[in-house]
C-alpha cells in the first residue's frame, strides 16, 4: 500500500526516479567527505553481482520472447536474412 502523502499510482514513477537520482547525487558526496579509502573489493563485487543479475534477467527475457514469438519469428528472420546482399 502506498501511504497517503500526495503520491498516486499514476505519478509514482517520477517520485521514485527523483529519489533514485537524488541518492545517486548525494551518495558520492557523502562518501567523499568521510575520508575513508575506497573499498575496491566491495565495489567490484557489487558491480559483478549487478552484472550477473542483469545478464540473468536478459536470459529470462530472451527465453520468454522465444516462447512468445514461436515459429513466426523464425520465419520472419529467415526471410529478412536469407539474402546476403539485400
């Protein structure tokens, strides 16, 4: 449930995007002022984990599109790619 604070389901996306952009802007500024060294291991593991989740999502989407399109997509691709020159 969405709390009553002037946010409806129609305009929820701009609120979420604004919050995400705000956090992306504020977080480096807070990290820079802490004086702590950069934890390269943590940063690289986070990057690799995000990449793995992204690639897994792409795999799921590809499989779903193959099931959805079926043989129609194969026929369309054969017609479009049958001639090397055209």
